[in-house]
C-alpha cells in the first residue's frame, strides 16, 4: 500500500481492454477468489470506478432461501447451508455463525459441481472449507439445478447419519428454491 496525501491506496495490476471490451483477471487473483471458467461476475459502476465481484445466483431469491433454511434447520435439528460453487450463501441452525460466508475448499467445490445428491462422512467432510473446519459427522448434499444449470447446493450438517425423512425435507426445500428461479 502507498500513502498519497494521507490516504491509503492499494497498488493494482494494469490490464488493457481488448477490441471486444474484455479484461483478463490475473491468474493469482482468480485462484485467490476461487473464480472458475463460467462463473458469473457482477460489474458495478461508481463514478469513474468499476467494482467487479463474484455474483451468487442465490442473491435474487435470498429471502426465500433464508426462510426455507430456518424452517429446514428447525425440522431436521441440523445446521443448514445453501452454497454456490465457491462459498456459503446462507447458514442456519446451531452453528450458523461459524459457516456464514465460509469459502468452500477446491475438493468440496468439485463435489458440489458433481451435481449428485449424496451423503458424506469422516475425512470427506473434515476439509469442506478453506477458512473453518466442519465439526459435523455427516453431510447430506442436494444440488440446486434450474433449467439444467447448477446454481449450488443445499446441505445438512448432522451429528448422526441423515434419515430418509431429513433427506426428503432437504430434497423438497431444494426443489422449492429451484422453482423460485422460474
């Protein structure tokens, strides 16, 4: 950081705009922010500054996801997460503060991208996140797919193996959220 006239500024990386208006985001920045090919980016304008941030498709239906997650956490006595392919968008239940906005590990992000409903346990969930450790014994995952596109996943974190009713509740809630995008 440099100081100019008492103000702190961050030195940036300079890139040229090509003939189609594209700017390449440097590889290290993409890696740090867990950006992958196909990720959606939101561009905001503020005077002469542009802000670029990863867009979570869940943002458009966030109130529905939050209320659904609260009800699901109460019904299953689990910590409920709704994640996009890089981080937790919504967390509800007893450990919600621990997981809110947590970054998914590369391995777990790949599991979410696999688009399969599954139950993980043991070492498969120990390193779900880059910035915190999952403390649950089991993890039930249900992908949120809308029109063939993966939007993320609904997750139950449980101390015991999820029963059929809990998995059915998760599936129902994911389908309810997917229908909100239509």
